[in-house]
C-alpha cells in the first residue's frame, strides 16, 4: 500500500484547522474521498512553480545543487523514510569499512562522510583540492577555491575514490558535470515505463537501513544506451534525495542478478555501453555509496575469470554467491520481509511492470524496530537540506557555508560531540522522533499527515468508485496553470482551487498516483527548498 500523497506544507495544524484556514471549512475533522481532491488542488500551483524552479536551478551548472533534480508525479511508498531510518545510530563498522579508519597512506575506507568528524589527512586532501580549484575556471569559475555546490558534498568521496590524487579528483568532478548536472532535471514521466519494467529498482533495506538496489541484467536487451543511462541516473539520484540520511545512512547494497544472461549478450555494443555508463555512474558520480555488491547466478567458470580481474582493494566489496547460498547470504544482511522471495525473503517477487513506485517495508532493523503499529514515512515532512547535510570541511570559506546551519541538523552522538567542539557551544544529539520533528519544524505537519492519510484510507474503503474514467494528474497537465509564483501556506486561492478541481485535474479515487509534494514551503520538486 502506498501512503496518501499529503502536501505537508499546508497542514501545519490539525486537519480541521488546516481546512478552516484554506477553505473556511468549519466542520469536523475531514473524512471521505474529497480529502484527496482537496490535497491535490491545494498543491497544483506549487507543482507548476516548482517545475519551473527545478529547471532554473540547473541552468547555472556551477551553482546546481549537490542532490536532487528529479520531478516526481507519483506518491512515494508509505515506508520510504520511516523514523527508524532517520534516527539510526551507525556503528563503527557503518562509518568505516572494518570498523576503524584507514591509516594515512592506505586506501580510504570511510563509508559515512557527512555531519561527522573528518581525519587530519582527509582535511589536508580537501585543502589540496581547494587550492587546485583556484586554477580550474571550467569547474569552479569563481576562482576562490570554493568547491562548487554541485559537488561540494561529494568532494571527500571523490578524493577517496581517487586515492587522494587531486588530478584524478578533478577529472571525476568533470564527470559529475557531464553525467549528472548537464542531464538534470529528469522528469519521472519521461522514464516511467522504463522504471516499471524492472531492469533496476530499489526494494527494502538491510539491518543498517541501507536501501537495496536490484539490477536484473537480463532486461538490458530492451534498452538503448541513452534510455538506460537516463533511467539509472533517475534511480541513483532518487536514493540520495529520498532514501539516504547524512551522517546515519549514506550507502546502499547492490544485487547484480545475472539470471537469464547468456555470454552472447556481452557481445552487443549496447550492452557494453550500458555497462560502461553504469560503471561510471557508480564509480564516479555516485562513488563511495556502495557498501557491497552481491552477484547472483554467475556461472562458476566465468566467476573465476571475473574475480581475477577485480582489484584487490575492491574485492572486499564484491561477493559471488552460489545459487544455493542466495537466501543465506541475503538474510545475513536483511530481515526476510525486506527481500523478494527469489532472494530468500517473504515479499512477493517484483513482476514486470510493477517495479515503480519502489517498495519499502517497516521493521528493517528487526521485528521490534519502527514501532507497533509501524510509524509512517517522514518523506513528506523533509526538505532537500535535510538530505544534503554538511561536509565538516575546515577550509575557512567552507566553514562559512556550514557553520550557520549545522546546529539545525539532526546529528548523531558523534556528530553532535564534534560540532559542539567546533562551535564551542553545546549541540544535543537527535535521538527521538520528537527531537527530530522539532528540528525540522514538522511536528504539526507530521501529525496532520498521519491523520489525513488515515482519514483518506478509511474513506476509500467505504466509497464505490464512480463509473467515469478520470485521468491521473501529471506535471504536463498541471503545469499550465498560469501561476508564476509558488503558493505559500497562507496564500492558497480558493477560486483557483475550485476551478482546477472542476476542470481537467481529476483524481482517481481507487489509485495512489498523485503528484508528490515535499514539505518545502515553496516547492513541488526535489531540488526546491526555498
């Protein structure tokens, strides 16, 4: 089941008072199918303005955001970002591969980079990059050594991937421009059919709350290189924008399923190009994100050859799993309810055409985690800044960027201790949902979200669908509202709302394919947080 697409922006009070504020409604707490109609209409103008703003953010490449760039039209799953994920306290093994930091001169093993203390040699590497960027006008035109915004949060990941070599890091930054920034924004509707096809999709999380990425190689034959690359860019960007949490959950698990793949597939030029582009996305644009890769259904004779080609420093990340060991291997990482049956779990296998919206489940950390009944997702009450976090870079001009705002980040115990020392003031760690909601100014919105979602779901069980064939709203049919400015919490236009509800913007009462609006005061897409 998918969560009701609540526009958390307008519901900062209980449901009744929110409706009084917008439409002068004086009745009891809202119930029935009109709740969903109301929610859609209230955010129509935000959608149009947000879509335009997304494109504007990426017009100036060097000022583009570090994450985001997707324009969504469907509701996210109700367990996309549950409280157990945003409050996860990572272990030393979650922060550094092996549980302890690598010594200077050794291959870096950091897994979590944001909102946490950095080592002296990592700070030195960042300073070297700052110095080098002063002469790289094509990458950083200001010439002041500041790492451009589109790559600022990823800088240390890039340096670690480059073994701290600045020249290689600069090359990878160029790849970011080419393969990410210049291809954004990506509209969900432009890749929707491909997302549903199931060549690559997110499904569940492991016990450290890391999302699981499934890549079914057999389906590559249905794609050309451009389509596949664009879809994969959407999928990977979706994770950093909606699924990961800075300082707590910054990595994913990759399953490469070779079932149905023959050796003849590798001879095709499209196959080779797609694999090369995926490698560039994973190793350069989204480097430092992959916790482990598990390869299933590879013939043993090929496995030995491939294993010999993997560099020694990468072998700890890759596991070739025999068919008989798939369930055991995955259950060591994940609760059974997070996994498809074909991978040893209890969730139904993802069928052709059903891979998107991506599926997530409660209790990823164990049967007793996440509350009983499980608490709903927080994605409706987060904004882009929450998912970005900060790199605690001590370069003087870099500190000016994060110091004013780091105290509002929901920090772990280690992060709070470090920030307290740097700011010379006490910053408390965020350990409870109430603390988290307070930092996000989201307590009222989260309460309203739960109440309205329940009201809409209860009503849906009682209502017989109308016989007409209403159309599902997409960004293409809501963009022409004529609004040039986004609507704020207190400026919704009742006449415009009623007009839109009575015209072409019609909601399916028996489906959950509504536009998703984030908890940002003037935005409808994932890059906007004005």
